[in-house]
């Protein structure tokens, strides 16, 4: 397949990889923050939503290049292992379970897949951790957060967007989303989980 449709770097166009090594070197890291007024113990955004990461996410979401998933996942795994070994060990030793932020069914049917779920499953597999895509359901089909410019409307539009879909969620959960915009999506999903869950957020970009 690579001979017919060669892999081309999402940013610079060089052939070989979707995320070429030179463009990976130019990524800007973000880091951990502790959100206020949130159920999250902490949130880790790995990279700024620009350049290679932005181009790769756009290909994954809008150009249906789902075979870019292993390369994006390996970027996330590499970053966790090398930049955040203590946090990763805490997650692994306490059996944190990846839970991708769900798409509304209509958008999932349109795209054919939930890009965050594909990434979370691959990342968890490589880290020898578990994924549960059935913990949370999206009950409202809100506009993509990136299309809502007014910050107050963003928060409002996600009010009661999610509900917990199980009576027995695991005690420790990592909510995974591809892009962290205002934080309202992950915070809203965290709010749907029971009080006694320990919840972290992880996003590829922010
Ligand atoms: Zn490149």
C-alpha cells in the first residue's frame, strides 16, 4: 500500500512517514496543570495545537487517514515514557484505565470511527494498560468546541453533555481527548463520573 499511496509528512510533505522526524523535533511541549473547579486531579496536554500535531489531527479527523493512528500513538507513548515517567508509573501502578471522550453517534456514523478511541486503544495497548470505551456516553450533539468562539457559550454548550454508562466504573480513569480546547469537554465528562473515581485528563494537543 505504501508504494501506491506513499506516506507523506502531514506538515512538510516529505515522503516516508506521516510525522517525519524533523517535524517531530520542532514540536512545542505543554505539560501538566491542575484545573480549578474540576473533578480532575490533573490534566496533561502534550503538545501545542499547531504545526505537525495540528496537521496530523486534521488528517485523522477530516481526511479519514486512520492509518496515521500508529504514528500519532507512538508519539504520545514516546512523550509519556520520556517526559513524564513518574506520572506514567503512577497511572500504571494504580491501574488507571483509558476512557476516550465519546463522539455523538451521528458524528461517529459520519466519520466511521471515533479518532480519540482509536488513539486511546493503541496508546493503552503499547503501555500495557486498559481502555474502556463504554464508560461514558454523549447525550447531546454539541458543536465542535473549536467552532464556538465565545468561551462562555463553549461551557454552556457542554452542560450535561455526558452521562455515565455503567454502574461499576473502574476507580481510576484517564479521560483521553485528541485536543484540549477550553477544558470544558473533559471537565463535563469528568462531572458525569461518580464522586469516588480518581480522574486524570490526557490530550495530545492543547
Ligand atoms: Zn515533516
